[in-house]
């Protein structure tokens, strides 16, 4: 493993972080006169955003998603609904092909829960998108924690964290079989002279009989450029790190300080090694919000202006949803303490408690902090100050880059393109053009396929070489 210190100048990678909702991580900002969040249900907004991201050479757009709602705060959904706090929320998949059509290089990563939808239909949809985007698709594998998300699917209880990850492990086996083993290379013949479309001897039925899933049949889709989409994961509990060590090629993190991230990065890299992979087979992106201007003064003025629109109550409702703790029952000046949670995400709470014991957060402070940019840091300043902070976080925590959240959209991404990108490029810390190939190759992979060390590669029945059988 290369230490962060021995590789101080690694290129900083950046994704943009979004949700098909009027609010993602900065509740209240949709009221700002320059904000376009209320257009979340239009293709114009998403296509314009995709073009802006590509102008910034951003690696990918990461679309969060869940069918859960923030109904823990006050024991109901009122606060979330009143502020549009991640409700309503649309299916993010629909906008992806329009964004892909308007861009050439931007990666498009979408969240889907490995406990909800049958793996067969999901695998087919991802393969379709990977074809349509010519290999620019990524999947954020989540396991869920909200009771509301299982109740709409006819279940009463959320499975325990361990079981949710066990189900996800088997889900991965099923989708690897479909993506990697069903169609051999060369199965799709497309021979206009003979009239043979596919060679039946090279298309294999998947027979999966497991504890949670039974699947019999061929993958409905011929192999897409990446076969398996680039795999991301966002859980950081010990079990989450083990899952990530096996499957993830990228991890989305969040935490208010560097201290919180460092052990998670080191722990997950160690899990990758235990799983027979390389520590550097996983890239880490932490959530961050940038508020910048040409000068420090301009940036601070922007921040003060934004603050006039924040709704900390909605931020608390979102954090209550994340953790399963009803913070409306707490005194605002009460310090937040760690407790073990199974329904919610202990790791969200850990970031504000035991991972940094020197910093005591009260409920009020947490609500204010999370009201702009959620659980990640907010970097406010002139381009050189922001670039200093970005470099510092990458070099000290061994992350690979950031997941850029926003206060005001698309202003945050326009500012990133115009002010931060040139500063990082001048320091040699940011690309000056996209690498060719699929998303996996753009992120540094040697081929468009999972590398040989990845457990998904074990399902192959074909020699591993870049697959280019789509037109
Ligand atoms: C940056 C980040 C983004 C996440 N995005 C989603 C999401 O879009 N949908 C979802 O259901 N969970 C999301 N999660 C939650 C995680 O997938 C995971 O369920 C949670 O962190 C609990 O897992 P853990 O207990 O292993 O930490 C996200 C978590 C983080 C840190």
C-alpha cells in the first residue's frame, strides 16, 4: 500500500452529488433567487447541470436515492413535507439517458438498494443504461435503514444491519453471474451475411439458488461496455467496510472533520487487502460543499447571503431520518452522545460523537452545521484558500477526492468550473482533459472491465480483455 505521504501529489477526483428532489443537503435554499432546485422535475435542469459538470471535467454525477422518507422527527412527516426535505423524490434513472446524450465523458452513477428490487430486473436496467451511455454507468450499492422504505414494500421491519449486508452479498453474486457469466465474449455475432445474431452455444443460463434469491435464465441483455457497472458503496460501519472491501471500487463518505475519515479509509483499504484485492483498488470520495468567490470577502458575503435561507429544523429532520433518533425531543443545547443503532446509521452519529471526542456537538450546532451541505465540511474562501483545504484533506486522510454537494445550484458547480478548477490545475492536482474510454477507464482502470482481483471477475467464462463488441 502506498502511503498518502509517499504520494503527496495525487490527482484530486471530483463527483457531483445530487438528488431528484427540491432539497438534497441544503434545506431552504430552493427559496434563493439564483437557485434552480425547484426545477428538479425537468429535463432542462438535469441536462444543463450535466453540461456544466462536464465543463468542469467532473468525473461523475452521483445520484442519491431511496424510497424512505424523513418521518422520525416529531414522529411524522410534517417537517420534511413542509420544507421539501428530500420529499418529494423522483426516480433518478429516468434522467440519465438525456444527460448522457448531452455529454460525452461525464460518468453517471445511480443509487439502488440491494434489498429492494429483484436483482434480475435491476441487472437488465443497468446493462441497458451502460449500453446507451457507452459505458459511463456506476452503481451506488445501498442497503437502506429506514423503516418507511420497507413498509411501502409490504414488510413491517427493517432487517438487521448484518442481514441487510448478507442479502446484498448474495444480490451481488446474482448480478455478477448475469453480467459476467451469461454471455461469453463473441456470443453476440451480429453477422448480416449469415443472419446469425447470437451464437446460442455462448449464451449461458444462470442457475442461482441461494438463501434469499432464486434466479434461472439468461441475462436478457448482451454484454455492455463495462459488463458490471463501476461499483460504489456508501456504508462505513465495520460490516459496511467488509462489504466494501469485497465489492466496491469507489466509496462515498461523509464526516465533518478529517479525523473522522482517516480510520474509515484505512479500515476499508485493509478490508480490500483481506479480500485479496489491492488497497488502491478502492477510491474514496468525501462529501464537501464549496462556497467561493474571486476574493475571500466575496466568498464570505455569499455564505452570509445563503445563510439567510437555511432551515435548520429541516436539517434536523433529515438527521433524525438518518439516525432513527427523534431530535425534536432534545433540548437544542444538549450535547449529542453516541449510541448503538441498528435501524438508523450509527456511522452518521459516530461522525459527530466518538470519532472525534475532542469536539462536542450540541443539537443546535449540528442542525446549523448540517443546514448547508449536510454532514460534510463547507469550504468557504477565495480559490487559493479552497484549493489549500481540498489538498489538505486529500493528503491527510488518504481520500482520493470529493463528492461535491451544493448550497445553491447550479451556481456551486459554475463557481467550481470557473474558479476552483483553474486553481487546482495550476497546482497540478486536477486533470486538464478526460481520459478516453469507459467510466472505469477514466477512473484509472486498465480496462473497461472489473480487474482480475475483483471477486466479480471470478464469475467469468471468457478471457479478460477489454470488451468492445457494442457499436
Ligand atoms: C455520502 C453518502 C451517501 C449515501 N447515499 C445514500 C443513498 O443515496 N441512498 C441510501 O439509501 N443510502 C445512502 N447512504 C447510506 C449508506 O448507504 C448506508 O446505508 C449507511 O451509511 C449505513 O450503513 P453503515 O451502517 O454500514 O454505515 C449514503 C451514505 C453516505 C455516507
